[in-house]
C-alpha cells in the first residue's frame, strides 16, 4: 500500500513556520490569485506603520510626562502605545500618575494596564493630554474624531496645560485633506442631523454623510448617544477657526473634529524608529 503523501500543511498547524507559511501564500497566489485569507499577524506594511506609531508614542511619553502628572489619555490606535509606555514608566520609575480617559476605549486601556483612573470631576485641570490625530496641517489645525470620540477628546484637551499629538508620518500634511480623505467629523444631536447636513452643504459646499455603523444596523452612536456626520469638504482654502465657530453655532451641533490652535507639539513616527517633532508657533 502506497502511503499518503502530505503535500500541504494546514495553515492553522502549530508546526508550520513563518517561512513555510509565506511559501503557502505564494502557492495560494498561483492557485487562486483572487483569494485573500486573513492572518493573525500583521502584513509587512502594517508592521512598519505600527512601528511608526509606537516610536511617536514612546518619545512623547518620555519627553512630556513627569512624576505626579495628571495625564489625559486620548483614543485610537497610536494611544495604545502611549498607555503601554506610561505603564512601563510607572512600573520602572515608580511614577505617580493619574490618567483621565477620553473614551470607553481609553478607560479600558487605563484599567487593563493597572494605571490610576481619574475623572474631570476630581481633576478638572490636567498637566498634559496625549492623543492621536487623523491629520495635522502646517498651521497646527488637526482633524480628529475618526474613532468617534471627538467631543470627549476636545473637552479633555481643553483642560490640559499641554496638548500633545502623536501619530505616524502619514498624518503630517501641509493642508487639511491632503492625505486624510474622510472629512471633518461633526457630532450632532440625532434629531438635528438632516437639517445640519443641509446647512453645512449650503454654507460651505462639499458633501455631508451620516456615519453608518459596521457591526450594527443603522448609524454610529457615540459614547454620548449622538450621531456623527462626516463633512467631505471641497478643495478650497478655509479659515478653519472661522469654520469651526460657524459649525458650532448651528443648532444641533455638539462639537466638531476641528482642533484649532490647541496642540502645543506633535510627534510623527517613522517606520525606522525615528521621530519628527513639530512645535506650534507661539502666539
């Protein structure tokens, strides 16, 4: 009897090496070029981007956080590394820190990393707030809110003596909209979303969309129980300070994702571990 020859290992096998897995991927591309299989590890591109985020977050925490600080903890993928570094420094340097979250995600990160959880009721003034951004232009106006936490993020940032932005190099732009193409997030009371959409389009142009949820039927609902509009603004030169003010005066608008003249410094990480620092002009 001829023994059965195993010509292919299961990709779930614990014995398969990374090299073998890459060879199987190559074979997949030959047998079925349109097949896409998810992996439990990041692609090379994602790994480089994550390295960039980590570099920015670690540098910012090392330079901007000191003992006995009250620290605002932002939301998003880059902030995960900031919290990781905060936890490392607390353990190694015995720092006494209080962390104020900007979202459910931030709160969970603080708790899971055994950091001291605070709130604005007890700590209305922060020493520093560290948060990510979807894009930052050369005038230090940022778009934030891709993760839906813009209102809490702006509140916490406004309470901090220093607001620091951390991001990978793809968020560093000359003008808003240069790289980030998803528009300006605007949190609105659910009752008002249609009138607000119409007013924005009439006054500023572009297109406004109600942000829809991916894992539930219907729109995204914020931690505050509101909806989010994404304003895909036209390629025009805007006075973002004026735009932010006008948007906030519209009945039903809770807050915008435009952070104008709020950040003091930004750290942009690169995949090789280097970090570019930018400081806002003092006014």
